[in-house]
């Protein structure tokens, strides 16, 4: 994922003086990707996804000082969104033991899923990996992927389909 050139400067402005203009620039840059991630978390409740996206950016503004800069801002925002999602589940269902167990087990499940996905992706051609990652992990459209990779859109569609087919076969076999 490319980051815009002055992201770190914008973050510092928000951290130091709660600069609203810098916040707006960052929010506009990441909104589509974070909302796409929230839609995957909340499916089929897209209204909830919109609420969590909004809450995520509110929390970013309020707690930007907790962002250390060691990882990417997008990953940090996804983590904030995930915790907002978990908070909404607990709020909706109460703090019963079942929800607490699901949440506590979620980290090991996420690790296993990520591990399996990485193994599956490693079996794809590099160009298929790039197309799949950009579309499904970063939320880019096929047109955006084509521009990023300097490829025709139909080529991106072809690589994506081939990659998805290979992943489907891989996951069917495990």
C-alpha cells in the first residue's frame, strides 16, 4: 500500500494540536479501506459497519497519541475498528460468558486463519498474490489495482480469478 508523502507530519499535527485539517486528510485517505474492512466484520449489517467506521475515526482523533508509528496507520486503524466491532457485540449481547469466550478465543483463531491464508497465498504466482492482496486485504477496486500495477484491467481480473480459484482449491484440500 502506498502512503501519501506527508502522513507522518499529519499524524504529528493531530497528536500535538488536534489539527482538524490533518485529521480530515487522513480520514479521507483511509475511509474507504476501513469501511470495507468493517463491512467484512459486520456483514450483512452494513449500517453497523458504517457506525463502526465512524467510531473508528472518532477514536483515532481522540487517541492518536497511542499510535506509536512503529506499524502502519492503516493496520492501527483496523485494530481500532476491530475493537469497536467487539465493543458493539458486547454492547448488543451483554457481557455474557459466551461472548467473552468468543472474544478471548478470537486471537488464536485469527492467527490460524492468517497462517492458512499465507500458506495458500504462497502457492500463487507473485502477480496473483499482488492482485488478491490489493483487492481483498486492502480494499482496492480492480481498476485501482490495474493502475497501481500498471496492467490492463482485464489482466488484473484474470490474475484475480486464477488466484481465487487456486485458493479455493487449496482451502478445499485442508
